[in-house]
C-alpha cells in the first residue's frame, strides 16, 4: 500500500500542477469512459501478477516497488462499481432486466474454466483433487478454489446486492442500500465467519465506485471550479495515512494500522480525480496495456498456473515474473475467446427462455 500511496500522490501532484499551468483557461474535465480505462485495467492485472510473483520469489527491488496487488484489486472493485452504476444510469430499469442471469453467466463461465485448469494442474502434480473436500474448506474456511478466485465470488455477491438495491428503490436510496449490504458482507466475512483478509479488505471499494458514478457530475463540476482544492484534500488524506504508516510516532502508527483497510477506499477516487485532469495519461500507455485490459479478467483468474511452481525453477525474481507472464498471457487469450463465445451462446439461450416465460 505504501508504493500505491506514493504513486497516487505523484499523480495528484501532477494533476494539480496541470491545473495551475492552465490557470485562466477553460478547463475540460475528462470522463472515465471505457476507452480510457481499458489500459488502466491492463496495468491493474499486471500489478496483481507482479505482487503475487514478488511474494512467491522475492528479491527484486523493482518488483518490490511495484508490489501493489491489493490496491490494484481495490481500484478494480471501484471501477466495477462505477461501470455498473454508469450502465444503470444510461439505460435505467431496462439494464436490470435479466441483469442477474447475464452477470452471473459472465462470471461463472470464466470461473468454471479456471476450476477446470486448476484440476488439471493438481492432476499433473500428482495431488488429490477431491472436490468435495475442497468445497467444504471453501465454505467453512474461505479457502479459494481455484486459486485467487475469491474476487469472483465477491463480485457475484455484490452483483446480487446491486440488483436488489436498485430494482425496487430509487437510485439515491438504492445506493445507500447497496452500501449497507456491502458493509454487512464486510462484517460477516471479517467477524462472522473469520475468512482470510482478502475476502473483505477491498470489498467496500465497490460501494465507493457506485456512489462516485452517481455523483460524478457534481464531482467533475467541483474539480472544474476548485480543482486544486479538491485534489489537495485527497492528497492530504493520502499523505496523512502514508506518513502515519511509516513514521515512528506511536499515535500515527496506531491510527494507520487501525485504518489500513479503509485507506484502500482512497485509491479509486484518487486515481479518478487525477484521470479527470490529466487527459493524456491513458494515451501514454502502450498498446499492450490496452490489450492486457481486454484479457484482464482471465489474467486475474489464470495467472496461478505459472505462479504455482515458479519458485522451484531456481530463477531470479524478474525472470520468474517473465515466465509467469509468458504462461499467463497466451492462456488468458485462449480463455477470453472461449469465454466470450460461451457467454454469447449460453446468454442467448437464457434470454430466449426468459422471453418465453414472460409471454
């Protein structure tokens, strides 16, 4: 999180300097459209892979500085909530027609593909698959199957929350209901069933993304009128948390440790504010980041294949990361093509059945 705060602080300072440089000119505050966010999703997927590789084979100073997998997932949840709310605002109640089947199919097919690949890996390693025992551990202890797949289940739960909140309530109240349900999920997973921290430490970021999308016009207007003040407030919040995390001051360190999980809520908004102002930032990303953005979901789910035994190769940290990437990207491409085909086929069947039932 320290590196993530530093990176976001640099972005916010750049955005403030950009506003000061253009002082007196008409400010055109950009939107977070899909085209601009696709390279960002690619970078986020890459950061997740880097973080897990650095944990598996530590030792590289470069990879250590880029070890930001948890903040990357926090931004991913933020963007997911943002995208859901934006789609709802564009299409209204029509967007919710068939929302749950459509969304769960989009999540379920890649998850089944990853589970199938996981079973193959276990078989090749000579380990017992025993799906019943693994499902029991998943339910009772929150142990992922397949590996690193917890975020898919968390997304599915929040998709249900989103549908229930917006289907029967006005948008403003629906946002509050969605946030309340998200907090309930956080409390149950953290204090109720005591599942691993990955299940809850970034989950609240999706509520922030939903609220951000709903109030985006107000936020963009505030940035346009009082840009430096808005960016300065966010920068101050990040600085306070960052200083408290690394300083030797007892109270600051205590406060930072107690609020560590909630600091992830700042990552998405800080990136969004910087992206509003620095319009050219996504254009600076090479085309490969855009390409990785297209297959980012599959990369999240399948990078465990290269990561599982990479520490046994006897390679350095950077070399291990390259090996994992060379394994992950082709598999993610193939999985993305299959997933897109399967979603269209199964989604079309589900839609026809839904229409027949409606008649």
